[in-house]
């Protein structure tokens, strides 16, 4: 099978969309498919090359003056490689591939991650629309994507090509009990609520430390919040870490306080590392935690609920150990190998449907949930 992945870039900056696409491309090439990734480039080019994935430069600019040049480059690329499947992971790519599909006979597949963004509806113009959780699929259907297009392929990261080297890394030295998150420094990730929750339990547990691993546009705001706290010296901003698993291995309690989260790839890594997990009961997070069997679910945007769960785990060692053990149960389905197999099945389904369904842009219709 000839597969073309479209991404804005392949930078190693912790973007879950890029991480998943890179993993898929590597595993598909390893399975002897012909795989090309088209993007504006980035650090993952080296890894792609190691797995036999060909990377070509395609700047998917939305600037009107650049659109013609981008379209020309895309047409030349499709004519050169004649893909069976074009897999678009971001909005610009899916629109480009849909508008210019007359130059090839490929089937168009998209993957929807952040369906809460208004522009995510454009991902529905593909022949097959992969949702990274059941929650995302149901939301896209409510927004008008026909159910016959939707396929659920839940996220997974265990065994990922990106992470194989990091999993052999010696854990970092953290003060214990160590509470950590790995997340972008944005309001959507609930960082402010996590800092507030830590403040509420810090006096009772004077040895506890909070480690915030990640970067983002709101980091300065959270650093100011921490510095104004009486326990600010116990809140550590570690910045972006390309291999966060060495932190997770040393973490006692992992918290994902997101207000919105389509799935949360990092939850698979935290489970594999054996952290006790506290996470928001929102969107796809319950699915990532086996509906609460693998972690404690709390209401989103609720620092008191996070603090209460932290209090329980820190005050009761048997509860901490219980949830650490629970996190590591039933991990098989979180493998990236399973994600790749199911994604290839979607490709085959789209190709097989080509003889039955005419090409062209789809229509959207409101239909009842059929999952």
C-alpha cells in the first residue's frame, strides 16, 4: 500500500497529533508499506528516515499568496507517488487533499483529535474519519458527520518508535512523594487547578513536591501563581522534556487535570510507568483509564476534588499502592501496534468502498447515534 501522511510539521515538541502520526508512519514502513510524510519538517525527520519513511517538504501555508504554490507542490507530489491513501492529520491537509483529489485516485482518511475546536468539522470531508476515542466519534456525529464514515481507533503509545529509547533511560531523581503532570502549559490542561489543589494539601504533607513537565503560552502565568504561593518553592517547572518517561518512572502520583481532552496519550505512558493516576472525568479520559478502573476520575475544573484525591493517596499508602497496581492492569490495548493495525484496516475499508461509493465531497446529515 502507498500511504501519504499530511502534517503541518514533524517537530519534537510534545504535540500528540504529530507524535501519533510519526509512530504510525514508522510502523507502516516497518511493515513494508511505501510511506511518505509531507510536512514543513522538524526533528522527527531523523527517526522517520531510520524506519524507511520518505519525508518531503510541503509548507501547508494558509496565506493566500502561498496557496497556489502549496497546491502546485501537492499536485506534483501526488502525481509522483500515486498514493492509495492520503491520511490527513490536521485541518489544512484535509482541505488541501479534498479539493485536489481529482489529480489522483486515492482515498482520503482523516484523524480527529481536538474535536472541540470549531474547525474540526472540516475533518469530516474525508472518506473515512478516525476518532481517537468513542467520545470524539459521538461528538463528531452530533456535529453532522455521517456515522458510516466514522471509525473509532483509540489512542495508544506503548511500544511507540519515538519512545523506545526513552524507556531504557534511568529515572530522574525526584523528591518523594512526587506529584507530576506532563502537559502543555495552557488553561485547557487545568494547570491552575492542579497548583491550587497542591496548595491545599501541601501543609499536611510537607515532603510532597509538584513537578510540572511541559511548556506553553501560559507558563509565565502559572509560574507567577506558584511564586505567590506559600509553598511555591515546592512547585517545580521542568519545561518541555522530549522523553518524559524518565520522569514518570520516578512519579508517585500523576495528575491530568484537563478541562477538555480527546483521549490523552500521556495517560498510557503514566499507566505503563506505574503511577497512581488522578484525571478529569471528561471527554475521552475515562476511556483511557478503563472507565475508572485504572485511575481516579474527578470532575473537571475542580481543585477541591483533585486535592481530596491527593489527600487520600498520600495519607493511605495502601490506597497509593492499589492505584499504582491498577494503572498497570490491562495495558495490551494501549499499544501503538494495535493502533497501527486498526488504522490499516480503516485504509483497506476506504479502498474497498471506492468501487461502491462515488468520489467527491460528502454531504453532512444529522443522524441518531448508531454506535
